[in-house]
């Protein structure tokens, strides 16, 4: 009897892990056909602009695709992947999901652009730009949670640092002073979170939520009290200029996307690399991860668990400060109430999606940035979906990602629990 | 008193003891006092910190201190004047002017004219009206906390519930005894569905409800933006729903402009219902067990998945009722930004009230009075309404870090263990 049951179980799990995903993929292929393929006429063309205006890059001709063949080609790829999954099973689910998602999105773009033209490189470039605050929030989360301190307060910290940065920048007529002020205020607020959580052992999520409430309140308060009446004196800092990198900016497609941005975007990319090296290739990073996985073992080896956590959270706060500075000094040059619009939380989702790694977090931030930038472009293209529904895209993507991946993504083992010396 | 305490302990199931020491010896009043002390001090300290922020950001104060040497008395007095103005107008906005009240009573008994009396009790009733959605929303979050779930989605559930009940309110013609309950039910159902989605995702995939509920909030805002400028828009330019039918109104107790309606008593009744559910039913016991120790609960045979989904559904329903009560009783239509502030406020409420329905009601009344007065404070003393969020942030911190309060006020350490509220990501 027992063997029958186990066979039944393994057959069920076989169905669930292999056949079902394959069938879902085939269904997605059919969905592409229904939604996008059916709505096209033969002979339609979609033009994708490959150049950005005012760019140093070498201009290349636009890419023109015939709509129906392209969409049907993508459907074939999707169905093929689904069938392969059913028949043989694909080893890496990530690759499978990635390819199918790519096909779906590209089919959508081609369908939306039929008979029109659409600046693809411009959209990719703005994806990176929009991904920057999300990536910085995610990096702040990574470094904090690697040391086992959950930092939900990123949203509040970014609001406070955005305001501090713009006020300091306007008062001093110097963007770098504003940036420094943002970094320091971010470190300060994160330090408060650290003290509450490490010394007073406040529940980490409660402390984070409280700082968010406080941050939203105090920034709106100061904005109403001072910024609205004294715009030129306090709320008009200007923004960091775009700095093209001399030779690399000339590369077509890649040049405008990666090498023609402002200081904060470049710092973000450098931070991703730097944090990765720091966490995985230095003794300090090893100690941090030890503190996050098994603080008691780290403690017995002589590592100061509390100090490591303080340092990590404060550095994370500075990174969040950079993120906040992006909203004002790097983007519009003034502070508006609640201008972060949930980016801090999307950053946390990116961190989980990226499995608490800097590069993973950056990649997932790019995906969210893409979703964000896509919905704006869709409005320009007058896609027959209301703009507000399109505006849900980043949040829906976050939820889908979390639902699909959290089960397989393990946080640092001691995440969320305060450490008690014995 | 003592025998009552012993009796309730004896009827508790032996499987799970709540983490509290022997309480039979201390009277119920002393227990209540001890439990009330930290939150009360937290609120007081929060108000003090708020006062400090008001003072240091006061423009008159800054100019008074510029002339410190020419006019020292004004400079020294100005902080107190600023705080007095601020909290004075807060009091007037929350409770009303005692002088006006006396005059109103006198006028009523003299001439039978009630307008002055109504004007005098307006601030007080308005505070109670403001407290009503807070009671519902606070109960929603508190119920979540009892199960170890952090429902930050109360704001989204509030809005969706409001939209659902508004729709039933304006789209149908029915006698009031069907229309009103149906509208309330629609609100509860809307909120319940909105809460069920993150609950289901957490139960099945382990995705943390904090991020999911926040995402649902933003999706709700976008959805409502679309609905209010599209399908649900009343004729005209403003992005608002049509006014609901009279038969769906929650009856008001006083003539216009007083907005006090039976929604307040409905909220109190629901609070009693939630208390009964949590502490007097098996299901409520299961929920509390899962919140206190999920592993032990699973060992005892309770389904964690079912309880998570159930609690998120109920929590969403309560938050939806909050929105419904606001639409049906107060505004009678829904516009953009309808749910602003209720989400995070309700978290503060649940924390202050220690997730107990009675505590939540008291905390909600406090917040209702604070918010009721804050609009007056903004118009009279010119202090932006956001200071209330600042004070709330402080209060949450002080309640969540009682060690801080104890350090400031040199109190003895508490005997009872603090409740565990949440557990990391996806566990």
C-alpha cells in the first residue's frame, strides 16, 4: 500500500513540476496569439527607433519589423519551449520563465507599435534611469538584511533624504553639498532604526513602519510649512547634469543606455559592483554574512555582532540616502510630497527577487524599471488600455515575482530576529 | 474579582498557555492600569515631541529669536505661546469650546432654539465621527496582528470597500432595510476580496504579506483612479462617484451640519463582536494560537494556511467596512484620495491598543479626537495637518520600544512578556 501511495505522490509531483508549467507556457503562447496575433493585419510594420536625440552615439538606422511574422515567430518559440518542458523538462526554470516573459513582452511591444514608431533605445535608457532608485533601495536592503536586520524603513528614509538633499542643495547652491546632506541624513535615520532594533530590540518591521509613517509626516509637514512658500530659497536645487563617458558613449544602442547618464546612475552601477565585491570577496563581507546567518557562531569567533549590524545598517542608510537624492537632485530638482510612490517597497521586492545578492537585486530592479518605463510609453503610444491600469504594471509585476520566487529564495537565516548575548 | 480570574484560567485549554505570569493576585483595575500606563505615556511623550517640532519650525519663533536681545521676554515666551496656540486650537477642534457649550445649553432651555447648542457639540460629535472608520480599521489590523500577520493593506481595502458600497448605494433603488445592509455587505465583501489575495499568496507561496499588501494598496489607488475617471464617474468634471441614494444612508442623529451617525454605534458593536470572536470562540482561539506559536498550533492540528487566509479575509472585510461606513454615513460619495492616511494610522492604533478590541476602540477614539482637532489646528494656528503623522510615528516607536519610555520615566520593568508581532520574510 505504501509504495502505491508514494508512486501516486511522485506521479502527482511529476505532473505538478513538469507537465503543468509546460502546459501553462503553451497556454501563454495561445494567449499571445489571441491578444496580439489576432489583432494584426498582414503587411503591417512596426518601427523601433534605435537612436536617442542629442546623443553622442553613432546613429544607426531604425529597426523595422513586419508585425505578423514577428509575432507568430514569438508564439512558435513560446509553444516550443512549453512543449520541450512537457516532453523533456528544462533544467533551469529561471531561463524558461525568462525566455517566455521576453517573448510575451516583445510580442506586446510589436503589437502596440503596429503602424507606428516607437523609440526602443529611449525606453531602455529610461528603464535604467527609473530602475536607479529601486536598485538603490534594493542595495540598502541587501546590505542590511545580510547582517540580519530587516529594513522596511527604506521608503521613509528615501523621503527624508530627498527633502534634506534638495534643501541643502538649494541653500548652498551646490549639488554635491546636497548629495552629502542626503547621505548623512540617510545614515542618521538608519542609525536610529539600528539603535531601536539592536539595542531596544523593537520588532524590526514595527520600527520600519513607524519610521515610514514619521518620514511621510515630517517631510509633508516641512514641505507645507516651508517649501511651498520659499520655492527659490529652499526647493530649487537644479539637477545633476548628464555626463557622457568620452569614448563609450559613441557606441550605438549601448552608449545612450549605459554611458550617458548622471552621476547618481553611475554611482549606482559602481555600488552594485563594489557591494558585490565587498560582500563576497572581503573578510569584512564574510563577517557580515556570518553575522546574518549564524550570529552565535560569529560571536564565539570574536566578531562583534552588534557593531557589525550597526555598521551595515548605517551604510545601508547612506545608500538609501543616495536613492532619495536621486528623486530630487537627480531627477526633478524639487521635492513633492510622497514623491517616492512606493519605490522603497518595490526595492525590497527586487532584493527578494534578486536573492539578496547585489547583482540579482540590480537585475530585478532593471525589470521593474522596465515595467515602469513601459507603462509611460504605452500611454504615449495610445494603447487602448487606460493609463491608470497600465500604471499598475510595476506593482503587479512585483506581486507576481514575489509569488513565484519567494518559496525558493531563502533569506539570511537570522533575518528578523534580534541577537541576545548569552 | 479574584474568583473570576481563577475561573477564566481554569477554563482555558491546557494545550496553549498565554505567555503571562500568575495574575490571580492582582485586581483587574491594577492590571488595566499597568497595561494602560505605557501607551498613555507613549501618547504623552509623542505629543511632547510633536510640540518640540512645532516649536522649532515655527516661523514667528525664528523671527522672535532674531530679536532676542532687543525683546528677550517675547523670545522666551514664544515657544510656550506657539505650543499653547497649537494644542489649544487642537483641543478646541477636538472637544469644542466649553463657553459655547454653556451658552448653547442656556439658549436651548430659554428659547428652545437648538442651533447654538448644536454648534457647541459639533466638534465633539465630529471627533466621534472621525473615530468611527478608525475603529473598524484598527480592528482589522489588530485581528491580523493576533495571527502574526501584518496587514498594511488596510488603506487599499478601505478604498475598495468604499467603492463597492458606493456602487451599491447609487446604482440600485431599494427600500432602506435592504439597501443599507446590502451596501454595508458590499463594502465588507470588497475589502475581504482585496485582503484575501495577499492572504492566499502568503499561505500558498510564503510571500510576505507586508510587501504584497502594500502593492495591493498601490494597485487599489490606480484602480480607483481609473474607476473614478471612467466607469464610476458622476456626470460633470470632478472624478467622484454619484451621490448615493437616500435609502443607503447611515442615519444621522442630529440635523445638518452635524455628521454624527449610527455608524459609530455600529463600530462599537463590531468591536464587541470581534472581542467575542477572538476570545470566546474556538476559531478565535485557533487564530491566537497560530499567532503566538505557529509550530505548536500546527502540532495541535490547526491549519496554518486556512487561518492565514481566514484572518486576511476578515481583516480585509473590517477595513472594507471602515470605508463603507465613511461613505454611507459621512460623505455619501467617493472621491480621489478617499482613503488617505487610514492605512498607516490603523497600524498605529492596533499597536497602541495592544491588538485588543477594547484597546483599539480607546486608541481609535484618541486618534479621532486628534484628527478632528488637527484640521482646526491647521486653520487656526497654521500648523500643517501632517504633524499628526509625525506624532503617530513617535507614538508607535514608544509603544513598540517600552524600554525607551521606561528609561525616560524611570519605571520598573514590566512582568508580562511583550507579544511577538511578526516573523521575518516568507517563513
